[in-house]
C-alpha cells in the first residue's frame, strides 16, 4: 500500500535526473560518495536560501569540473 502522505523525494523530473547524474558521475570518476556529499554541504552552506537541488547541481558541477582533465 502506498502512503500518500509520504514526502516525495523529487518535486520535478529534472531533480531526479540531477540525482541520477550525480550518482553516475561520482561512480565513473571513482569518487567516493562522501566526497560529493561534502561538496553538497559546502554548496548549501555557501547559499543556504538557494533551493536544495540547485545546490545539488552546484556540487555536481564542482565535482566534475575538478575531475575534468585540464586543456592546454
């Protein structure tokens, strides 16, 4: 039986996609999930009034940018 009173984890489809992208990106880069979570906490602390999943995207961008090979 589904509890209709339970909170939905995502309020928009893009949020579920952002979650999935973070999971896959961290996995493929060999990053520990705690590393992503630490970046997420930092993003939230930096802008506490920003919506949660916007902080999630910021943390994902930070993780992937740092892991990307530098171009010369």
